[in-house]
C-alpha cells in the first residue's frame, strides 16, 4: 500500500511541476560562474515549495490561509520579477554587457526571488494537492510530503543537468538573459489570465 502511495506522490509531483525544470535551468544558467548561486537557487526552490506544501496541508486540515480568489493574483510575483530581470538585462546591454549585481552577494538569482517564482507558479498546485491530502489521512500525507521534498532535490539536479549540458548551456548563456524575463512574464500573465484576475 505504501509503495502505491509513493507511486501516486511521484506521479502527482511530476505532473504538477514539470514546467519548473525549465525555470530552474534558467535560474542555474543565470547564476553560472557566481559563487554560491547554485546553493541560493536550491534554497529558494525548497523555500517556495515548502510554502506551497504548508498551505496545501493547512487547507487539507480545514485552514484557509490563501483564499481561492487570491491564487490568480500570485501571477503578479513572476510578472514583477520578469519585468525586473528584463530591466536588468536592458541596463546590462546599455552598459556594454556589464551585468549589475542583484544584491545577493555573488550574482545570479537570490533565494527569495526563486522562492517567489516557485510559490506563484505552484499556486494552482495547491488546488490539486488539497483534495488528495485531505483524503489521504495523516500517515499517507506524511509520505506525500517526504516524497515531494525528495523530488524537489531531484528537480534541482535535473535543472542543473540541463543548464550544464554544452549545447543547452551555450544557448542559455547566449539567450538566458532574454529567456528568463520572457518566461517569468509569460508565467505571470498566464496565471493572471487563467485565474481571471482583474476580470481578465
């Protein structure tokens, strides 16, 4: 029975987080060559997913920290970060390719930036996780939580793997400063529009 729950948890995580691998690859590529950048991306991914899991578990027990009507507005987080990244890329281009430090003490994305994008992008995951966790019972819920947290690490390794493949790394180093803002802005707009925020 426990193996069945583990299999269900793996499937549920994979289906709801497949897009995170692209975003993680972009974050890892952005931090390439910067001291501690990998650690900050991994920490941010864990922070963001832990927040998603905490909200889902609380909601499964009947506490609603995040009303359903608020979820679409989470799209404002990646939208704002995408616009910030676009502005930074434009300034860097104007300064002759000299990239400004992001204030993280070593360049690349900061853990709170990664956490904000992870949480906003996973806002719809909460709606999927809540009914599953609510019907799972405490024991099975613990199994789901452990499997999810292990898979966050696997996802980080996959993102690092893709970001360091020569062909992909070359593409990301040449186009990552454009791709990251575009992906974040697109995610933000998608969350806002699909959720009907601002009457969209």
